[in-house]
C-alpha cells in the first residue's frame, strides 16, 4: 500500500515538471519564429533597424578578377564598376532611367554613414555622395560604385567596357581609376536596352 501511495504522490509532480518543460519549449520555438522574419529585411534601406544595419556593413575590398586584374569588389566578391559620365560624383545612373536595373548601385542602408574598408584598398578614398532624395551612395575616389546584373557571381567582369547610359563602364582599380586596358563586355547590347541609348 505504501508503494502505491508514493507513486501516486510522485506522478502529479512529474506531470507538473513535464508540463512546464513542454510549455517552455513551445515559448522558445514561438520566440525564434517571430524574430527570424524581421532579421532578413536589413538589405532594404527603408525597413532596416540600427542593429541589422551594423551587422550588414557594406565592405569594399580588392580582389584579382580574371581579365581586369586587381579591382574593387563588394562583400560578395562581385566586381564594382564606375560610369565615366559620373566623374566627380555626379549621379547619372538612376532608377528613373532604368539604369540601376542593369547596374545596381551601392546604396547605404538608412542610419549607416559609410562603407567599411576591406583589404587591399585605400580607406581614405572611400566616400559617399547624395542623390536628389538624400540617399547615400558609396564612392571610391569620388566615383559612385555599381555592380553589373550580367555578373552572376564573384570573379566575373562581364560589364567591362560596355557603353550605355551616357558613358562607359569600367572596373575600378585600387588607385581609384578606371581599368581601361582589358577585355570588352560580353554583351553590350543587353546594357543599352530599356532606355540606355536615349540618356
């Protein structure tokens, strides 16, 4: 009889313990689910909170890219380009003329004042320029920086030498100059579609 009584007394305690553990696990899962949705929006300047913006710092560094040599790349290793018509930081490649669909700009998220200098570049040449709306864009030696939609990953420079949107696109060297003595772009006609020739 005493054994049965002891078991009866223990079971409510165990139920309470197991119930508490299950409730705690459910709360942890719910908390993880609610925070994971907001962390992925740091790439959009309008919805970026201060903490995600800091963790998603824009890093500009130098890498050796076949066909163009040692040039500027972004944090994903994509080649960065300048547009010759933008000398001195004058922005002519915009959303309005369709340019940024082919040549995505390097815009700083809201609350981030500058890009981070990675290896191989001169940090003193990194800067910013504002567009008409007040958005900040990364520059190097006063050239606004762009990637090319035709480069599917790191180590590519298919945008090199393409003429469109009022100028010529070149990879940019660590000295802040256009790399002009290299291969030409593989598909110049693709870059002039959607309004480039009329700019």
